[in-house]
C-alpha cells in the first residue's frame, strides 16, 4: 500500500477524471493556434468556454498550494492565444500534480485515495 498518498474527496476525484481530458484537448487546440498565430486575439465566446472549464478545475484544486498561482482569464482584456496557452499549461501541470498526490497503488489496484 502506498502510504505517502494524501486523501481527497470522491467528488474531486470524479471531477478530475471528467475535466482532465477536456483540459488537455483545449490546451492542445490553443497550443496549435498559438504556434500558427501567437498574437491572435481570443474571442469572448471562447474565453467564456475556457473560464467555465477552469472554474470547475479550480474546485478540484481549491485546497492545493498551486491554486494561488492559477489565474482565470479576464474576458474584458481580450488575451492573445499565447496567453491562453500559458494559463492552460499551468492548469495541466496542476492537475497532473493533483493526480500524482492523490492517486496510486493500494496494494492490489490503482485507485484514488479518498476520505
């Protein structure tokens, strides 16, 4: 049994598993846009979609130290694609750290360590 794993809630574990593929897909899309046109402005509708996803992820990461360094996008600021890519990369890293901290081998299976 992996005794160095910290515990989280089942709800956060489920939300992590639901949001991670969406986050990774969004990050991948913005990374491609950023490579082609790094200075292109991101539309308000896309910003709302990004912020809706980040809002759910922030709930998962609320008790993590990294939350202090994770920003949401200002919809009035009209960020560039490269700005969105940077923010999303930070969330991807934070979600990976969350997974490593709370998920592991319990002696017979890989599981979330929950309270």
